[in-house]
C-alpha cells in the first residue's frame, strides 16, 4: 500500500505526465489497503486473495504498458509468488506460478510482434522507490515466512508432545479399564457389544470373539425383566444413567447377581454414540445378606419363623394407629407340658428331635393364612388371620383351634432319625385377640398371650386359657405410672445411671447412659416399669430430652475430657423423629460445653427403616457436629446390608440375646461371627451387650480383638456420681503408679 502510493506520487513529477501509470500504481496501493482492511475484520483468506491476485492483476497491466519483459516491473512477480507460498499454501502458489509463466509467454509473443510499448525509465526517483519497496517487501516476506515456519515447527513439536502425553493417558486408562475387577461392557446405540474387559470374560465364561458383535440383551444383560428393560430404554432415551440389580446368566447357565449402571458416552458436542455398562458382582453379598436374614428371622433347629418374624407379622396386622380395628386376629402361645422332664431323661438330642416333630405336626394343621413360630425353647406361637369383626365369634374360633392343637399333640409323635422312638406330650395354650383397640401393639398382644399361658399352666397344664382384662390391673397401673412420671420429670426425681464399657484389656472406654426413677413412695423404679409407658405417650420425648441434657453435662466434666471417655445415649423413635431434634442437640452441646466427639447416639434398626431418608439426613447432620451414631440391637431387626452401607454410622451393638448363647449355641455363634464380619467390612466399632461370663468375653475377643464389652462381668449400672468418682480414683491411681 505504501510503495504503490509513493510511486504514484513520484510519477506525478514526470513530463509528460502519464496518468495511466499513476492510476495503476494507486490501484496497487489500494489493493494493499483493502487487504489491510479485511485483515482488521479478521477475514484473512479474503485479505490474502485481494493482496496476491489484486496486486498481481495491477502489476500485470503495468508491465504490459511499460515494455513487458523489457520493463522494470517484473520483480513484483517473484515477490508475489513468495507471499502466496507463505499465506495461501502450495496449490494456490502453483496456480499463481503457472499463470505468471503464461503471462510471460504472452509478453514474449507480443514483443516478437512489436505490440508492446517501449519501457520507460525516465523517473529515477520512482524507480529507486520501486526497487526499495521491492527489496523491503521481499525481506519482510522472507523473515515473516521464516518466523511462521519456526512457529509451526514449535506448534508441531508441542502437538507431538501433547499427543504423546494423551496417548500415555489413554494407554493408562485402557489398562485400568481392562484390569478393572468389575465387568465393563461398551455397546453401540443398538446395544451391540463393541468392547468387553477381562473381568467380564472371566465372570461370564464367554470368549472375546463370542461376545463382540452380539446384543447385550443376549450376552451381558440377559437377566433384565421386561419392566427393567423398558425402564432402561426410557432412561437412556432421556440421556440419563440407569442403575439397578440384575440376575444374569453365564455361558454355562449359572446365575450371577450384579449391580449394574448403564451410562451414555457423549462426544464433545454432546452427541451420544455409545453406552457403557459397569457391573459389580453382588452374588456373595446377597447370599450373605440372605443368610443373616435367615439366621435373624428363622429358627435354625425347626426352620420355623422365629420371634422377630412373629413381631413383624403382628405389627403388619396392627393396621393404622388411631383407627379402630376392622377385623380380629388371634395370637396363640403354646408351651409343651413336661418338656423339661423329657429333655432331662432322654437328652438334648432327643429333645431337639421332639421339637422338630412338634413343628411338623403343628404345620400339618396350620390354616393357609396362619403363621407358626418357634418363640423360644419349647414355646411356639400361632397367628390366625382375619377371624371377623365380631370379637366373641373370633374368640370361639381361636379356642376351637387351640383344642385342635392340643388334640394333635396328644397323638404320639414319631421322632426324626429314629422311627422306633415315639413321644406324647400335652400342651398349654394362651390366647388373645389382636388388635383389641386402635392403639394396640404387638408387644402388648404378646404380653397378653403370655399372661394367659401362665394362667393355663398354673391351672395344671393341658389347658387353653383366654386372656381376660381381669387377669391383671395393668391398664390402671400404666395410667398411674404415666401420670406420676409426667410429674417426676419436672420434680427432679430421675437419676442417671452409667454402665461401663471396656476394651479387651479391661480398660475403661466409656459408658452407656441409663435412667432410673427415684420415686418418693416406691423407691428406685426400674426402667422396665416406666419406659414402656413413656414410649406409648409423648412422655418419651420429654424423658429423652432430660437424659440427653444431663448426659451432655456429664461429658463436660474433666474426667471425660482428659481420658476421652465416651457416653452412649439411647434415642427413642419419637424423639429422633422430632423436626427440631438436631437443633435441640446443637443447643444442648453449646450450653453444656460437651465435646460432641465423645457422644454416641444409639438408634434401633426399626427406627431407621420406618423413614429411611429422613433418618439418613439427620444422621449426616449429627455427623457434621462430630456426634457418632450406633445401631442398637443389631441383628434383631432387618439387618439389611443394602441399608447398612448407606447409613452414616460408626458403631453397631450386638444384642444380648445373641451374646448369651454364642459360646455354646452354634447358631448364635455363627450369627455373631457374621455380624463381626459385617462390622469389619464396613469399618465399624462393635459393642457387645450383656457380657456376663468370661466364656462370652473370650469368645468375642478371639473373633474381634478390638471389641468393646458391656455387661455385668465388667460392671453393673451405678449412679453417675459413683461411676465418675470411681473413674477419677482409677485415673489418680494410674497416675501415681
């Protein structure tokens, strides 16, 4: 642009003046200006075309009017070719070079025929400006093209380095996918398998060439139910991840339980091109869960449902709280007469065979909708469903079935594994209808049936007794307890008791907080008298708040801070479900100055299962405060591993019913070992309740060296002041030693 404009200005000095040459040089300058303008607008390709071809055209006309090959303008063409090679590339440069060659041939042909005007060199200043401009442009083009070349070399080196790094990352990712212990399958959008890793081949038994190209629904996910398959398709159609459990089949037909996640694979533009299936083998985990459930809910000797299953069934039959029952059910408790005498005379093996024979005999006469349960020892229970809304008629049906049970057992029982040995025993039966009111619960029904059974056995055995309200004054007693307990909470009649928790070396680690009632008339009242009453009313919330506040006040004392002793506090379901429970606890901690890291809150499995999501959310809030959560009476409820892995808990407590017979009863021992295995898997502390003998303690420590004991063997519950004084004295003695 500058060179063309300068030459045009100098040509104005020529005499005679050639306006043609002035305008042509101005045109060349204008082409440069247009290229600059297009460059400013970032239209680089158009700028390059204008610069090269525009100037080439103007220069060609100038050369044709100034002697052709004899003129001074030919130096422009090699400069333009250099520029073209730099900014346009090979093909446009070859085209420009060929076009220039054709132009030169035309100049030669025109010169031979004398058609070209003679060359003009009259204006020396313009010629010097022309040569200087050509020299400057040539130098600039050379230097710029070299710089561009070096930059491209650097970019190529950087790209090569990036590609090498990316390739290494891809190889690492490929090794991770191929060596993953979980099955990984990649399919196209039609579900045809394009990739499987080694774990998939090992788990399914297929060879790689047998799986590739096949439909996933036939090879990988052949266990999908129609509902799951439709749900999978709908979820993937929305571009979302699908998760679920499948029971797929290996090549040999064996079943595998798998937890599966299917996710879309998106390209950078968001377009889905493939799907990836991630599969975890949960066969063993589900088997272990089923085994724990079986051990917790079924009797190992008779294979009948056990007490826990009975309570679940009764709870299911309870109906909605607060609504009058629409139909009556019956609960029958049956106890074998003189079973202890038979067991002592014939031995425990014969006693076990007799219990199995009784279970078989009772199962034969059980109605289709009935439930037969072995409660404990020689005690069985039967639940009769839907006997009608008329309580009198339902009672007669229940009594008739009780007589049928007794008659069946009076027939000789052939003991298993010994066809020649027979036994004949009578049975006592206690009966109650359930539910008897809108607020009747399973525990009350079991208590009533137990009371009736006791009456039947007191009458001499071999009888059936129906529960009557006159059998006890329980209702009046409970009302009195509730009224006086409501006053006791505000009158400071409650007392905290602590029961020590120790490790396997006998070192004190903390205590469980218990509550007693110092009644002004009746003296010290055990919790079994007033806790059930509180749980059936709103008193349990007030009582729980009192216990929690005083427990946190204890935690603030120096002995807990210095020795890092923990306190465990039981939470009732009603207290935990209060909307303001977490803020209330936060306020108590702040007011007392207690260290939340020393506080453990115990909840039952039933509390968690009833409203799982709300329970988990509150547990996370408590964990954020530093408070630990413990699952109390583990193994007596659902004990589901699927729930357990999602609970933010730090501890489980083995129920005393399992600890009691663990050293001597194989079933209880296996169940305890299963619980300890689950705890180790999830990294949980374990506290064993009800440890009363050295045999129980040794049994537990051999299987869990880090277990914590709680039971009479290591200390009975005692007043908090006595417990703290003893802990301080022990601490002082240890310091002096």
